[in-house]
C-alpha cells in the first residue's frame, strides 16, 4: 500500500537521475548533470553506457535509447562539448560570417551552447537533403544526442581510414554525391576527411557537423575547396584514384 509522504518534499525524478548518473561519471559538473537529466526526462536515453571517444573539444558517449525513441534505435550517441578546453578562436571562423548566427557574443558556456545547437541544426539540414549522417534527436546546453551508427552490440562503425573499402571508386562517388546534396541544401561541411566519415554497411556516413557553414558564409567556397582536396588526396594516396580538383568541384556545385 502506498504511503503518503509527510511534510518532507518528494524527490523529483530529475534529482533521482542526477544521483544515478553521478555513479557513472563523477567528472561531470553540476551544470552538465542538469543538462543531461533532460535527456532522461524526454525519453531520449535510459542509461549512459560508456565513453567511446575523447578529444580536446568533446567527449563521445554511447547510451541506451530511451522510451521516447522508436524501437528502431537501441543506442544513442551523446556528444559532450567541453566548455573549458574548447578552442574558441577556431570556432569563431565557422560562426562569424554565417548569417544564421549573426551577433553571437557571450560567455564560453554560451558560445558552446550555440555551437551545440549549430551542429544539431546542421544535422537536420543533412537529413532533409538525404545525406547519410546521424539523425539528430535533441540538443540541450553543451550536450547533443544523435543516432548511433554501428552494429547491434554497440560497436561504432569505423572511420574511413580504418575501414576496408572493397569498391573505392563507388565510395568516392558516393561521398562526392553527398557533398553535392549538402551544397544544394546550402550547406558546406567544412571538415570532410577520412576521419569524419564512417563506413557502415558499405556506405559513407558524414559526422562532426559542428563546423558546417551556410553557402553564404564568406569562406564557404574556401572550406568546400579544402574538403574536396582532402578527400581526393586520400583516395589518390590510398587507392590510386585520381580526379582533378576543379572537376570534382564542378560536380559538387553544378
């Protein structure tokens, strides 16, 4: 039989989730824990599993999917942007000049929140354009939740430079095709390389969309040219496939 609590206030579900998650990783500060609790409350995740990657600007965790997602999703990727160690000078190149984020100023935390929302929005554009990329689920504070690309056991798909590509010509064509779709959707990834493309079931999936900019950004074509040169250089060096840079750019922008 249920017993009514006395004058003592009943604990909020959010408080419970915070206490539970502190057992998983004591490294999260209070602000991040509060942001994280919303992903539980919204049913995006049910459990934080383990960290799968770590860099200067973010940590990547795998979580079990929550009841708020379709049964198609077993795992979710959580990307935690680091507030203290992120390179704000580098970030400014991809924010200043993008008409979607004019007039952005504020604290480090505020800039990181904008960057997180920016990646979420860029992933939405990629989805709309039919580009293979993680489906975005939710953004809150410095945390981004998105589709896990990998197998049913929780093993992430390998990046292009580690994957065994059986048909490299077809892979390159597919990558250039998705770059073309992004450009048609008025977006330039701005960080394409063999490290930011996953290979899953023989298909390329673009990741790390934080740097992606509008085609109206003053450096958009510079970024696109760099992206294209990077991927062509990789396939030339690794597989001996040679395509002229100008020819590839014409394909993407034509």
